[in-house]
C-alpha cells in the first residue's frame, strides 16, 4: 500500500500545510529534512521546495497547484519567483485574499472552483495551471478544495456530494468520484489527505476502513 500516516507539528490536518503534485512538493519552511525526504519517498518525486506564504505555513489552504504551476494569494510575488526558479513551473500571485487551496480542486486536466470565484482569478488559474476551469459546489458548499481531494486518477469527496455535482466533476476532471471521510469521520477530506498518482499520506486518526477506501479510490 502506497499510503502512509503522517502528521506535522503534532497536527494531523496535513492538507492545510503541504501540497503534492506528480512532479513536486511544497512544504512549510522549517520542516525537518527527515520529514521532507520521507514525503519525497511517499510521493515518489525528486523536487521539494520549502517556503511560507505571507508568513504562514498553511500552504495547502492558501495556494493551489498541479504539475503545471502554482497559484498564490496577493502579496506573494517573491514566493512565485522562487517557485519558477527552483521548480521550473509557472507561478503567479493573484490579486485576491481568497484561500485558493480551500476553494480550488484541481488535477492536471481541469479545475473546479468556488461558484463565487471572480472571473479575473479564474483566468489566472487557467493560465498558470494550464487547465480549463468550471464553477461548482460540493455537498452544496463553496469550499470545493476542502471538500475533496483530486489526482489524475480519481477524486475522493465529501460523503454528502450531490449526484449532479458528482457527474459534473467526473465529466470535467475526467476521473471517477468516490466518497468517504478521513480521521474517523471528518467529511472535509483535504484536512487529512494528500495524494498524487504515485502515493499519499493520511492524517493520524484515519481509521483502517477509511484508509482502505482511500487506497481503493486512488488505486494506491
């Protein structure tokens, strides 16, 4: 099984802090070298960049990424330049204070965003991530990035996702949608789950049945 338990600073809400794509990792500055190397092995990637966003370690909440690029909130021009230099992908600081990671669900094929996402922000996401973008909800909630986790293989989503939302996401992201929870019943699955096509980590407290559901979902 290519899923491992993980926590950061004693916190199982790992999806708030870390971003994984098929090509690279973004981790909070200050994470130990041993933990970074462990994550690189879990996700089978060679590149990992340590940084903060507006002084915060909450990379997963504040930014969104796929293998093509990274979108960051307002005031992160230096971080965007660092990502371009070190990782060789597109990066942009968007004129918004929206928590992009909580309101964007993306893989390398497409992205779903909060229904209230401004058009000018959507245009930047399309350009930087090199994907088509569509507005939607998950479980009738705007927090599409918190309510699901996507890879190029599948989506693991909030158990109360509606059928019309499921059909839209399956068609647009071109992957099957499975439902479930993390950390013994939490429906906001990003909190305790990070995956790419090659591996993943789950927050401490995720039950054995949840771990099996996640493994089946992503064929890990």
